[in-house]
C-alpha cells in the first residue's frame, strides 16, 4: 500500500485534508493563501504562504517567487525568455531569472 502524504488546509472554520500530489501550487493572497488544483479550482486558506513553505519545502514544493510555492511534480515546461512556468493546469508567470546567476531573482 502506497503512503499518501496529506496536508490540512484551513478555509475559515472548515478543514480540508488534501493529498499533496493534488496541489498544483500555492499563491499568496494578502494574509491568506490560495491553493490551486489541476482542475483549475482553488480554495482560500486562512494561513499565510510562509506557513506552507515551512511545512513543504522539503516535500517537493519550491518557492520560486515571493508569492508562489509550486509542486515540482506539476511542472510541464519552463520558458527562459518569458519566465513562464507551465504547470499541469495552466501557464503561470511566476519567476524572473537573472542572467548572471541563472537563478531565481
């Protein structure tokens, strides 16, 4: 039996228990976080993005922008010219690269 990693997402007084593999990316929304899924649906969590980064940065999620934490398993492509990462659900302009480092700006 395969172990499925889950996370609790707090949406107001409601708690969703969601498999990590179902989450495409997290997006900062002020003091809240929007959690995006492959079917283009999302929920607004009452937790800040930093909360999810602290929990998930060693579990396949990568902070590629101050407002975005993506599930690397959902990356389809990356266009260096435009800085657009295409995820399994949608193309999202998430990062800028610096020419000197080739890394995230």
